[in-house]
């Protein structure tokens, strides 16, 4: 009886110890689960509050490495040809694969389809799992002995991979660790899409600002042209060919008539040759274009010079009056500098390459 009682007590004591151990393990497991759930919420809050893609990736690998206490955590991103490169890393090792680009035939043949379907890969030891020699060699070159790989998606397309790994020894990855990474991958995918859209919007905004600045500068150049250079004078050689860079400008009607009649600073015919075409603004200071046009067409020595009115006026009265006075064309000035340049090119082509002009 005494012996049976002793054996009974030993069994009860042993069972008590086992139950205590199970309870401690269960508490530890619950604590770890709570810590991981808290981590998921913490990381999710951090990455979803940021619009910087790189900050999101760096935060993720740092936090995951700390909670898993593994050797290395990387995020890989795919290029258009499905080569991948490491865009974020947190490691305890002096060996880094950050920014390293990798091409893997095994990935192209088998893993790509698996990851595109949302499947994960868990490797406890690369030397005990079936894989191609080339793929094992690649993992060894990256110092990977055990790993978990979770696919990351952006707009329902495979964007990259979340990779936790051990370098020197095998590791039996726990189910809760795998679930942690899967939960994080969902939040990370949302953050990646959010940051990518923000980056695209910023680039589009930058492009539009550049276009607006270009338009502003064009309008300033055009305004300068309109206000400062109201009359343009083209010159040709004796054969009627336009001379390169022979476009002269005068600032008002009086200066135009001085130029044509070789008065004042234009008294030397060499410095003020007879024009082959005049671009005339109606709204000039001192003597306006209407008076200058009438005076030119009344002068037998000047009346054959073609005159194109290039002005801001669109008044029907001005159009009729200038044609009555003998103007060759009436053109309203455009509001954009580039359009003004196109008009000048067209005028040059028409008057000096198509039209036959009288010899001076």
C-alpha cells in the first residue's frame, strides 16, 4: 500500500510538472501571439501613415527582423523582366545584399506562377528540401540557409517579395511566425499601392508645373516681342533669296519711315538696305501702322514692298482699311510664343520660297 501510494504521488507530481510546463508554454505562446498581433498593428499604423515608399519598406524590414530575431529580412522588387533586386534590408550580418540584382531560372520556371497565385514558400533547411542545384547555389551565394518568402502585390500584380531568412543554420519556422508575415504582407501591399499612387501623382504634378513654367516663359517672350518689336523687316539678296538672320526690327512708325527713307541713323543705305517684306503692327507709338502703311503705299519708290499686317487688332474696320491701302496679308497675333514662331516660319517659306517678288 505504501509503495502504491508513493508511485501514485510520483505520477501525480510528474503530471503536475507536465501541466505546469504546458501552461507555461501556452502562456508563452499566447504572449508571443499577442506581441505579434501588437506588432502587426504597430507596423500597419506606421506604414499606412507614410507616403514615402522607401520609408515604408525600411520600417517593415526593421520591425520584422526584431520580432522574428532572424539573421536577415529583405524586401525584393521585380523589374519588368522579372529580375528582382533588394530594395530594403535589415540584417545582423556584415554581409549585405541590399540593391543586389538577381536573375533566377528556377523562379522563371516554377516559383513565379506559385507567387502570382499568392502562395508562400517556407524552407527550414535548403539542404533537406528538394530544389535545383542552381537555385540552391543562388541561395548559398546570398547566404540563405532557411527562409520564409511572402509575395507582395500592387494593383493585383506581383510587385515583390517579403523574405525573412537565416544564414548559418536551419530554422524550424513556427506557424505563428508565418501567419505574422502573411498578415503584414496584406498591410504592406496596401501601403505600397498608396505610396506608389502618391509618387505617380507627385511626378505628374511636377511634369505639369514644368509645362506651366514653360508656357509662362513663352508668354513672357511673346509679350516682349509684341511690345518691344512692333515692326519686322526681312531682307533678300539681289536674286530674291532671303539672307540668313536678316530680320530687322524698329520700335515705332517714325523709325520705320526713317529706315525706309534713309534718314537720321539710317542714312547709310548699307546699314539699312531696302526690305523685301515688312511685318507691320497697326498699334505703334508716335506714328501708328495705319499712317505708316498709307505713307508707304503712296510712295512710288516703296509701294511695291509687300507688307503683312501682324497685329493684335481683329477689328473688321482695320481689316478692310488695310486691304484698301494695299496690304498683302492681315494676320492676328497669336497668344502663344510658339505659335508666333510658326507664323514667322510660314511667312518666310511663303514669301521667299513660293512667291515671286519684284527685284528691288
